[in-house]
């Protein structure tokens, strides 16, 4: 079934049920993935998925919703009926409507849509990658977490007011997480993830090299004494922190009382003035980009923190209405519409004279802790309180030498962290979740085994 | 004998689909598969959210789909689809066969037809009608959020309810043909308290399996009091001072330590990956002799209980560790095939789009002989972890989990509340340090995310003492 057919089907069913106002979001996908275990195919997987989320408005303009994977006539009719029932419980205190931007032009990135390579080719590529990674060092005994996948999907948004947009794309992902073991030492593990529009776009060799280098580098480790340290966060680690505390600039969270910000926080200085943060879903380097959100609002670049000051919140249609502004293209589609960032870009602003530019992770000779990757975000972040306590993989630099840290956590407070940035390095790096330079923080608590 | 004609051209829930299923399985075997398994699902879910004094979200959802798994030697191919027609299922079988690169056709005597249908759904047919209506749920949720409104420091009050009803058909080429209905209901309360620069959270989740009336019986006043007290106790708490120290972990959800630290490492998927230190430790001591640990799917009403697992096997009670000695691994079909450990009725998946994997069900440490006070009084400086948050375990066996509500133990007594603690450790090192088990075993529901998606589980334990563990903090 294509986008036009499904819209016609919903229109017909809505007319029969006398439902005048509705919208829907749909996703159709074909996914293929492989995993290997020491040269053998472990699990080969394919899936065809179709799912739609329907919203209907009743005579009191209250909205109800249903999600279904049954796109038969009966299935769609049942979904509309259930959404009608749910609309009786619609939220009277926050009226949801169509996005006023649902018919605005969208900016679709020019990207070649790739064709499926097929399971056999995926399997051969992954087998070879696994073999090369195991062969890269004698301590690497296995690649327990590995996978190569390709996905082809189409997203649709349409409403009874005539808005209609769809977007199809392809995406591929490779991940390799190696496990290294040496006698009388604890096992160590690290890895790498690469994304592309198709498998042919993925730099497989660099994924192998990165996974190997990172894993081997951690073979010789030692514990670290608990205390406060000068910390350098890798681009990936800093983006992890910003995404974990994105409720600070999320209008939905502010309305719900779960954010550290409030409606009047725009203009507040929440970090040092040298920091700029954007959300830029359409960035050329963002493989996962989508031209419109769940409500059909076009995706756009938005400045969140400008020279340390909170400049904009992320909005859905209903939060924008409450804040007397326009939706920003960050909505999901649900009974209660969620809001989330697309792709964060961090940069140094031009008000950076206070930074200590001698702090460079490649050259600095003083003592510091380098945090490569933060783990267990779901367990260690209290976004509504602003606190975090997270295990990490990283390094202790001291007296000109670096040593992998055996096992440690970093703990702190997001407000403290943003106000105690002591350097934002010049070079920005691309990661799977955004772009950021290395960021230095003064005195963060590290708990080690000593 | 395998039937050769099919009455219907698509799967019909609530009816006998034997002929169609046999035809699809026969097709897979004839193309060269060693084993064919079909998992077909019809789901009807609903969730309701109350915030402050209003219902802010009602979300029904429906799903239908099939997961088809083909084994050849020790490899498997898995295809999921929403197309439940005969043509759709056969196309998925072909796709799985092609993925596995099977070219040699089989002797079809590998499949002798399906056994008589085992219908586990008979007594459950009315469950969906018996669960509370959205109206009933809404009214009770609003009562619960109202019960949280105890003073001005409470700035966020939330109550959430979720009902998952799932009808499954499981058929495979070893003759298995079973149908079942599952019903899971959960209700959760969340609170945020705020006073000047101080902020705290409180939350509790309750859940059951197979009890349509459970939500009606839920004591929302008691639950609201627990959540409120927890958040108030933590509102002005100091941050925990990091370091190595003895801890006492509370019963109920305190069992997440065993779930994360050890339970995952006893799943055969971890043996297959080579990521468990316990692979070759069967019948060896891996924990303190005070520890006996169990994983089972049979406790009536418990969130992780099942009549059959997602591979059609009735669940067993597995004693994983007896007096510190490793006795058993948690195994599914692929686990048995690849590691030799017998299936335990633990093949589980979130839904049809995941292949089943060996997963925990109701997992707990058995009760010991001590009282909670005896555990606490045995510690001069340490931490009492009254309420736990989530946790995870990495590829090297290192686990971590957050402490939501903690108290300093000083000279054998509970003193001030402490926040911001994370417990970090390695199963191999921590299990021998569980030196005392209390006599107050209790279970708590939870969700476990892993290779086959998010599944309902129960964690549990009595109060336990860990002699030394790393506590992350400030």
C-alpha cells in the first residue's frame, strides 16, 4: 500500500464514521540485519513493518488517538472508532490542533537512495570485518556485539485539512564491540559505530580500526583515586550529557514541571558565554535526518544556547501555542505529543576570551581525566534534579603519561558543569548523535576503586 | 500426517489454524530447513496518564504480526511481517530460507504434522472484557494523583496505567502447537518535590500478570503515601560520599542487583557471546554460601509468570544457584542448540518482531535467617539502599545501578538520607560478598530490556548485605 492509497482509505473510513477532523502519521519499513560469531552467521533478520498512528477530533475539539499495524479496511475502521472513544478523554486543559506549518514547504536533502545489498552480502561484509578485527590483536578474542543492517523506509503525514507529505530514505549501520582478554587481567571491551545512507557509504575499515585501537588501548589499566579532577569530555560524551539533559530546553518538560527551566528562562545565562548549542536535524552530516516531524512541521535549524544564554525552546504545536510561538519541528505524534531534539551541534562562540586554550586533549601535559564514553545513561541521570552519576570508559593523564581507568564513575550537576567549562577546543568532530568539540570541565567528582 | 488443503487463506485468531500452519511449516522443511517456528500475535494495548488532576493521555494500540524463525545447523534466520495471509507467511519462510543460503531440499519426513492444539487460553478468553474500562482507570488514577497532593512542595504528580493484552499462536516443526492469552497490567506513581534549590523524585510501580481485577484492588492511598514519604525523605538529602563501603540492599526491587549483576550472565545468550565469566563454572562456587537464587515463571500473578514461553514450552522453576554453587543456566531453544544447556521455558520476546532469546522471568534470591535490623547493626559505616533505580550490565560483566533512596549507616544505625549514589561492581567479585540474607523475601515488577526487546520480569530478594562495593557519588 502506498501513501496515497492509505490516505484515501482513511478518508473513506472517516467519512463513513462521520469523523470530520483527523490526521495520521505512518511508517513503512523493510529492515535487514546480520550478526556473526567467529565466522559463523549467528542471526539473520528481516522485517517488514507497517504502523500508523491516527488522531481524531470530536465535536468538542478534543483529540483521541490509536496506533495500529492492521491496515486492512477493518483495521483502519477499528482504529478510528477507538480513537473516537479515546477522544472523550481528551485533555480539556491543553487543546491540540494541526500544526499551522503542516502545509509549509519542506526541505528534503538531496541524497541518493540506496538499493538493498541483501542478506548474503551483508553477511560476507560483516564476517570479513569480524575476522579483521579479531586478527588485529592477539588479545581480542571475540566481537560479542556486532551487527550490520540496512533499512528502507517511508514516513507519511497527512490530515483532513489537505496536508500531505511523505519522505522515503535508506540507512545502514555497522557496529563492532570487541572484547579483549589477557591472563590475570580483567576483560576489556570497546567499539565503534558507523552510519551511512547505504552500506557502501560506511567506512568499514575505519570502524574496524577504531574498535581495535580503542579496545587495545584499554588493555593496560589501573584504578584511579576517588577525588575531584580536571576532566576533558570527548565530543561523544559531551553530546550524551546534553541529550540526557535536553529537558532544559524542551517546552513539553517545562510545562510538565520536569525541567530545570521555566517559561521565563529564555535569556538566562545557563553556561559560560563561550558556548553555542544548536539543534540542526537537517545538517548535511546527519544521516538520520527527517524533513518533517510527527505533526508534519518542517524540520529546521534552531539556536538553543547562544553565547551561554538560553535562546529558544523546542516545541510541538500545543506547547508553541502555550508559549505564543510557532512549532519548531521537534514533535512526535501521540495522545500527549512528545518533544525531543533531532541532532545537536555544539560550537565555541566568539565570546571565548576567558577560555584556557592551552587545554588541548592531544597536547596538555598536566593531570586530567579524559572521558571517552559515558555508560548507563538511563540509570545514572536524574534530569529533573539536574544530577548525574555515570560509569565511563576513559583515561587518567598524569606526569606526561596516560593510563586506562579500570572502573570509575563521574558525578555532578548539569548546572555546575555548564558554568564550569574551562575550554571548548577549536576542532569540532562528527559523531553519530551530533557534532561537538572536546569540552573541558573544572573539578568533576570521579569515584574509582581506590 | 500433514494436511494438504487449507480451509482459510489467512490466520484467524480464536480459531483452529492447524492446516494453514502445517502447510507453512511443511513448506519451510521441504525447502531444507532443519526446524521451523511460527510465533503469531494479536495485541490490544491501552495506556492512560493522569497528571495533577486531569487525564492528559489515553492511548490504545493494536498490533498483528508474525515472527518466523528457521534453523539450519546452528544458524537461524528470522523474518517478521504484518502479513498474516498464507502467501505472506510463505513468502517470509522463503526469505528466511534464502537468508540462510539453504539450497539442498530436505526429506520432508522431518515434519510429522502438528500435535493436538494445547489451548492455554481457555480460561482467559474473557480477560479483555473483565479488565477495567478507560473510565474506571481514569477515575482511580485521578484519585491516586489527588492522594499525592499533600503539600505545596509537591510540584509534579503523575499516575500512569498500562494494560497489555496479547493473544499468541505458537507452532513449530517439532509438533508444538499452542495458543495462549497473556494480560499484564501496571500502574505507576511519580512525584517531584521542590523547595528552593532542593528537588527530589519519588516513584513506585506495581504490576501483575493474569489478574484482570488487580487494578481495582490496588491500594492507591497506601501507594501514594509511600511515594510521598520517599520524596520528602530525600528532598534535603546530602550527596553520598563516594568510595568502597558495605551496603544493605532492601528487599523487593533491591533484587535488581542480582538481576543485573548475575542473572543476565546466567542466560545462555551470554554463553553464546562469550561474555559471561560463569560459562565453565557449573557446579562450582560462584557466590557466598548464603546465596540461593531462583528463576521461575510459575508464581501466580507475578509479572514475569507465563503459562508457556514464547517457544511454546511450559516454564519451569530453575534453581540457578544453590548455597553459592552454580546449578543451572537460563536457556531457550537456540541456547540449547548452541550451548547444550536444556531449555528452561525461558524463550521470551517483546513481540513478534523479535526472535525469542533466553530471558529471566521471576528472579530472586531466596530468604535467609536474619532480620533487617541484624543486617544493619552489623555495619559501622555504610549505605542502606532502600529504593533502587534502573541498572545495566556491560560486555565485560561490569554492572551499575542507581540508588533512588539511600541512608547512611553509622555505628549500626540508620541515620541521614543520602542521594546521588550509584552502585558499581563486577558480578564475579560481588556475588561472594553477599554475606547475609534477610528473612523478608518480597518481589517487585519491572521491565528488562535486552536482545529480544523489553519483557516483563519480577525481581526480588530479602534484605541482603554486601560486604564491600564501589559507591559512585560526589
